[in-house]
C-alpha cells in the first residue's frame, strides 16, 4: 500500500508541477529551500518525458544547478525513478555532472546508478563521461560502484560491465564491511 501511495503522491506532484508550469512558465526557473529546481523534481519523480522536455527547454541551465546536498539533476535521474530516456537526456545536456560527487558521501552519478540498478549501457555512458568515477570510493563505506551494485544485487549485466571497467575492484577490501571482498557482498545478496 505504501508503494501505491508513493506513486500516487508522485503522480499528483507531477500533475501539479505541470499545471503550474503551464500557467506560469517562469516557475521553471525557481527553486525550493532544498535548492532543487523543477528539473530536479522532474528527474526525481517524473515518468513524463513531455514535462521533463518542457522544463529543460524553459531553463536548460538547470542541469548545472546543484541542490543543498550537491546533487545535480543527473544525480537524481540515476536513482531510477525517472525513465531511462530522461536520464540519458540529462546526461547529454550536461555530461560534466558525471564528474561531480555529491557533498555528503562523495558519490558520483556512476555510484548512484550502480546502486539503483541502472542498465549496463547507461553505466557505460556515465563511465565514458568520467572514467575516474569507477575507482572512486564513497566517504563512509569506502565502496566503489561495483561494491554498490553487488550489495544491492544488481543485474548480471551491470556487474559484468562494472567488472570489465575496473577488474581490480573485486580485490579491494571493504573497510566498513568486516574487511570483506566484493565477492562476499555479491554472495550475501544471491537468492538461492
């Protein structure tokens, strides 16, 4: 029931945002107390590529805007709540955001996408925009994108591409996870 309410609430929020933009287009260039623009919200909640495209057309520079946590719209689109079309469009509009970590955990968009089950092709595109992110480790856990993917039982294709991009990640001992290796994370999430 909670998931239904969440989707229902997101749907209502996007309908409201759409109505506001149609009535007052300049609202697209405003942001809330969290520092999120309307484009941030569309990347976080919207499956409506028309609304997203309209927001991007009204204020393309919003792709460069960071919220208070240091997240660009690209970071939010990597959470997997919006369509892959929207995520790819955000990446195309401002690929430089792939090289910017958030301010709290030092996660690059590649980390976020790996954690949230992004498709292998999208992971490859993020890597192509900023290859150094594949070796970057998060602040608290010290995890690279492969560790995050294995921790959350990502698809075999996602794990395969991350291994191809950084094979030595499987040899890295995890500081805050009982000195485990990547294979231990993967095994702990296998469903037998």
